């Protein structure tokens, strides 16, 4: 039988306040977390973003390997190999993000956030050029740009939730 000790009674009297940035409702009712898309938590949204990005990147990698196998390597330009290197870096960083989202480790989300921020920044320059030169077709690029920005926002929000919470070792030490 587990009897209440002095430490447990003191912990019960002095409840731990909610994390900064969270509301009292979320501290009392965990099911009322902040959500993305009004239907799932930022954690589920981050995992979904990681899986979607990983599937797209692996599909493009498969197509690139198919091009390498079917074409003469001497006729493939350096731009192709630079793109392949960028794609491999993306796959590694997306895998880190997926691991960080599943295991609730914000330090693994940061490399992808920086990488995606750089990609969006460089992509915005290309988007402006395409909107002025191509016209209406450039609007499709604008839709993808907005979608990538929203995905970055979801992961950033989840990372800020994780960094606002105390590390698990501190929580376990208090209990």
C-alpha cells in the first residue's frame, strides 16, 4: 500500500503552474490543446508535415535515380547533381524532424526549420520572377509557397510548445 509521504503532500499543496504561453484551460483539460487546422494538435500536424515531405522527397529521389540509370551520366549537367545533393540533405533533415516530432525533442526540429526557412526565402525570389515573367502560371507557385509557409508555421508552433515545457527529467524529479 502506498502511503502519502511528506514530499507528496507538499507537491499536492503546491501544484506546478502551467507552461508559459498555455492557457489555464489547457492545463486543466489536456484535450483542449492549441490545434492546427482546427482538428489536430501541432504535434500531429508536425508529424503529418514530416511524413508528407518525406514521401514527396523519396518519390523525387526515386525519379532522379531512374534518370541516372536510364541516361548517360556524361550528358547530365552539374545542376542535376547539385539538386540531388540538396534532395539528400532534405531527406536527412526531414527524418530528423520526424524523429523530433515523434519523440518530443525540439532540438531535432530546428535544423529542418532553418533549412525550410532558407528554401522559402530563396524560393520567394524565384516566385517574384516567375509571377512577372510567366504570369498566371506563377500563381500555382504562389499556392505552393503559401502551403510551405503554413507547414513551417505548424512546426514552429510545435517547437515553441515543446521549448515552453520543462524537460521530462525536471518533471520526473519533482514528482
